C-alpha cells in the first residue's frame, strides 16, 4: 500500500514543466507509486500546455531501476513502465532528462526515452539486469533507438559500469556538462524561442524520418514544409526576423 509521501514533484514555470523524482530512500526506484505519480505529473504538464518537460531527480541517484522488493513480492506488471517510456517519447513537447547522479538499469531506459539527455561529468551508468537473472528487455526499445547494438552490447551483456564520456560517445546522452542546471536552462530557452507547432513537428520528424522509405519521406516532408511555410507562425517568424524583434507565436496547436 502506498504511503502518504509524494515521490514525484511537479513545478511549472514560464512554460517549462519540471518533474522531480524524489524517492530517495530507494534511490528513486521505479515503484508502483512512483510510476503512478509520474503519469499524474505528465498529465498535468500536458494539461498546462507546457512547452517542454524536464525530468530530474532529488538525491544522489537519478534512478536505480525497478523496485526489486515489489518485483519479488508478486507477479510483474510492466504496463505502467512501458506507458511512461512511450509518453516521454511521444509527447509533442521536447523532453529533457537532467541527470546529476548515478543511473542504473530501468533508469537508463527512463532517461533514454527523453529527447535530450543532459548529464553531469561525474555520472556513471550500468545495465545490471543480467546480474539479477533478467534482461534489459523493455528499456532496450528506447535505448536501441539511440545507440547501435554493437556500441552497447558489452554493457548489456556484462552489467559493467560506463561513464558519461562513453555514454555520449555511443549516443546514449546528448550533453555532458559540469553544470546541468545551466545547460538545461539554455536548452529550454532555445525551445521557447521556437514556434510550438514547429517544435512539435520537428520532434515528430526526428522520430519518423529515419525509418521511412526515401521517396515517401521526401513526399511527407515536402507536405510538412509547405504547410509550415504557409502557417501564421511562419509569417510571424519571418516578419519578426525582418523587423529584428522577438516573434509573437500563436497559441500551441492541438
């Protein structure tokens, strides 16, 4: 039974929704309660029409993976975890993982489901599933969309640790920095400078274009380009550029 302590906090400021995992007693393990509250926070961020979602953490670990006490106490139900990963990947808002502490197992999948991953230079990672008799199955979906199998095979097969520099080298993370907060703030400021519909369209094409036949991709992207260039936001953006002023974007399209 869940206790009365909230494990996930949400703050929305100037269009940026920050979701903080705060289950420090178990290193932000993916318990039923934490996942339930994560979904609630995502609901609220969507309802508030946030322009970007930052996923971060309290305490020394970003996420230690599955709550093994819960997993050993009853039949597994991975549905809430799968849904959380899908929501981070599929929301039209850019999602940014802000990571200042260790990431293990399922936590790597949670992180990898975000569009951008900003980690401190000191962070290390480990895919420890094989060491407890399971496989990194569900989280392989977002991870292997970022990283070529051969680049992460050793980590998955052995559970060995790897550092932030290697994570960036293989494509698992996008930014390694000594100041995570400042870097995330800069990214969010960049998102806010773009038109909401254009940012959402760009997120969709980043996910869809690589897997589409070239002829089909050109046809779809031509239609998208022509639609966007004919939009009020494009007219405003080009006028603002010519007039050397910040653009005034229309409300986010639904």
